[in-house]
């Protein structure tokens, strides 16, 4: 009886997954092109989620710091790149000038991208060195500190950049879409967002599994005190990890600013997405972040399109499916799919 | 351990937890004085002060005390309290009569039935979510409940059938409150009564066998589990009790605002309740109302005080100010204003020849004081590490 009760969530999960797969297969067989489109949408937005969540989970895995200001760093990165593009490359940031034939050079996208990534990495580093370094180990206090930082950031970003949604322009010399046969898909989403997510994932994997730095990081995740006792300067490793994690948030902010937009509220939106990704995938696990990001992206994009049954349109309730995803995973694995006890 | 032995042990703990030391009596005396002053407030203070500042501080304090209770006695810092009060508020606002019938289902139930329904729905959903979330601890619990808050916010933002386009407005309330916009005194007394009731309820609960077991679970979950206590169930029930308290705040907030919109339960409000609880001090239940008063005063008066410094600071930038206050409190005094007060008494008290403040601390020692003070205790793992060390 007890085991039956224990197994109930697992059985429910398997049944649910089967149901979803069958349902999607039915939808896919009806209209293949739309299905492919929706799937790629989910994967590319999942790629964005992955870049944000990877930084979040890297910082948490090593330092046990839940950086609640991660979403603010994402948004700040977007604004920095937007401003840089507008003021350094004349005309590039005016959306209306595009139709008049104005060119957006590759440099006017790449330079702000690098600039925002580096600056946000440094901002994160400053936050860590000034506010977090001296109360290491007090997880909740650190979470509260970063919450305070995020409150201040949200207000300051609103004051400095205003409340209007802005877009970072994509280079005009890049193709608009990728075409396979009769199927078109936006080039930027596929190649730049999804591509850079894959590249970042692979690079992080290599960094963590193949380099001396990664070896130290992995050792630090398992036993910080012992690593420190063996003569490794843990503080430098922490600082580097915080820089990389924050820089990833800034990088994602620029991509998000080009694909979606830069506007107040996206800080909490992306923080929520990153939280769900790591709750589902398991805190501190890079593979978990990848799985969680893909799952979240697909759930969001499928539920936004396919929650229509005959004439009843339930797409308004799409957010409930995200909720169900979180609940189901937590019920079966409280630490997430790839989570390990600290 | 058999059930009888467990009850026996808990009973012993309960007897120990009921000291009638002079210090405890002094504490009650202070509370009684504050209570009387508040009862007389409408006669003494200016009308705006009572109907706006104090009323908001009272219901915000109820929302915050649900968090303080969970943190102090259950070791769970929950960011889901605003989601729960939002569910209660929206559930009530949808079923009762709304005057202009703008948004919401407008089913036309009587206000009191709506109150019961709102609280019941919120408590039920919180019980279900708590059953899942109670298995995660410390920072994981914080994130899981933050996810709840954000999801509820986006849910009501998207489902306009339930939230209307600009929220559910002109929600009707029980008749004896009268017109809350012109005369806030009845609502003030309702908030005062609810605050007193919630405070006494929580003080009572933490001294019951359930409350004692909950504190044991806060300090060392594996040990309590091995003693035969159902750890997830205790945590779930604590979360549900917190939800009940939060849903009362939700009802009161709707009456205070006369409406509820998704914006009322957004991330800003979630953080506001956290900020209130932390500013006041998570170490004592009273801190919630102290924090709420401080928060409301800053919110109320910062507009006229704040100087304009370029883009950085201006009358509209209340959030920057409260964020900085919050940051300073977390950095300098994790016990909040109550912690500052207690430290002042330790330093200054003896100089003035007052009673040494060690006495009240000793009086409360049986309440199973956490090993460390303040925010860090709320984390189960760190406090158990301290024990083992």
C-alpha cells in the first residue's frame, strides 16, 4: 500500500508524458509545417532560457548563492547594448530607418553585444565582491541581499531608460530566414540564439569537464573547505565563476533584446524562467539546465498554440501548464531532474 | 515512539513553554498599552493617519506575519504569501457583487459568503502546493514559493475572465464597514481586530504540541523524523496555517483598496511583504507589524521628503529608497528593527539604570530559541551543521 502511494506520482508522470506525446504527435501529423515552426520556437526560446539559467546555476552550484538579481543583470545587459547601439552607431537604433534602407552593420550588433556582456560580468563581480563575499555560507541572507539589489536595479533601470519597450536591431546583412524546401524559419532565432546557446553549452561543458579551472570548480562544488585547505585560492575561483555567470546573463539580455524586446518587467519574467529551469532541471547542474530550458521552452510554445479544443480557446490558461510542469517534477523529484543533495 | 509517549513528551515541552516570568508579564503589558492606544487612535490621530497609514500597516502586517511565523517557527522563508492572498482576494472579488460589474464573474454572493469562499479556496490551494513544496528546504523552498507567486501573478494577468482588464473593481463588502473611502474607521477596527486575533492565534499555536514539534523540525528535520514525527505533514500544515493568515490579509487588502488587480499581487508586492517582514525582524511575530508601519511610513512620506538627484533619486522613486533600506537592514542587522531595538537595550539599558534585558531572553528560552539568530537560522541545513560542529 505504502509503495503504491509512493509510486503514484511516478506512474502519473509517465501517463502524463505519454498523453502529451500522443497529443503532440496527432497535432504534428495534421499540420507538419506549423508543428515544426512551433517546435523551433520552443527550442530557440529554450536556448535563451538556457543561457540565462546556465549562469544562474553555475553561480549556485559553486557558491550556493541564489542570485535573485540575475534577471536584473539580464535586463541591464539589454539596455546597455541598446544604448550602445543607438549612440555609437548612428541611425542603427532607429527602427523606422530600416525601411528607408539604412544598413545595420554586423559590427553595430556585435560590438554592443561584447560590450554589454563584459560590463554585466563586471557588475556581477562588483556585487559579489562588495555585498556577498563576506557573508559566504549564509544562503538566505545572500538571497535577501540580491533581492534588495534587484529592487534597486528595477527602479533605477526604469528611471534611466524609461518604460517603453525597445528593440536591439539585428544586422541587416544577415539573411532574414533559413529556407529548407518550402519551410522558412527566422535566421536570427535559429542560428544566433539557438546556435549560441548550443555553443555556450558545449564551451561550458568543456570548461567544467576538461580544464584545470573546471576541475577546481567541480571540486569546489563537492567540498569547498577541503579545496581551500589544499592551497587553491577559492576566492579567485568564486570571483571568476561569478563573472562568467553574470556575463552570460548580460549576453542573454542582448539576444533577448533582439528577439523579444527590452522593457521593464522582463527582469522578473526571465528570473522566473531561470528559476523554473533550475527547479525542473536541478540546481547547480548544467545538463539539468539544458533539459529544463528545452522543456520549459517547448511547454510554453506548444501551450500557446495548441491549447485549442474545437471552439474553446484555452491559450489564456497556458501559464497553468508551466505550473503543472513544476508541480509534477517537484512531486516526483523534489531536487529537480538532475539535482543532488547539497 | 508510541503515540502516548509522544503526547507525553510534547506535553512536557508544552508545560516548559509556559513561563509566567515577570518579563513575559511586562511584554504583555507593553502590548496591552499599544492595543489601548490603537483602540483610541481614531479619537486621537488625524483621520488620514488612521484610515490610510495605520490601516494599511495593520493588514500588511498580517500578510507579513504569516511569513514571519513560517520563518521563525518552521524555518521556511516563503515568498508565496502574496500569491495566496491574491488567490483569496480574487476568489472573493469574483463571487461577490461588484457594483460596476467591470471584470470578474460577478456572481452576486453576499460579502460574508465571499469571504469564506475566498479563504477556503486560498487555503485549499496552499495545502496542495504546500504538500509538494514542503519537501524542499531553505533556499529551495524560497525559490519554489517565489515560482508560485510569479505563476499566480501571470495567471491572473492572462486570464481576463477572472481578473477583468483593469482588475475587479468596486468589490462590495459587509454593510457595517460603510463607505470605506469617506470613513475608514470601521475598516481600521476590523484590521485591528484581525491583527490581534491573528497574533494571539499564532502565539497560541506555537505553544501547542504541533507548534513545538514544528520548531523541532525547523532545527533538525532528520532527528524529528527518526522520532516518529511526520515531517512533511507538519511543514504542510504550517504552510496551510500561514496561508490562512495570509488569506485574511488578502480579504482586508481588497476591502482597503476596494478592488484587486493583477498589479496588486505582482512581484513588487511579493517583495514588499518580504521586505516588511525582514525590516521588522524575523525573530519575533511583533516584528511584522513594526516592519509594516515602517514600510508604510516610508511609502507615505518619502514622496514629500525625497530630494531629486538627477535620474538617480526623485519623489517617484520609492522603490530605490525602500530597496536601500532593505539592503542596509539585511547587511547590518539581520534581526531587523527589533534586533536594533534589542541591541540598543543591551548597550544603553544598563547605563540608564533600567532592568537588564537578559531577563526577557531567559524567559523565552523555553520557546526553543534557534541556535543562531536572524535570517541564517531559517535555513535547516546550516543550523544542523552548527549543532554537529
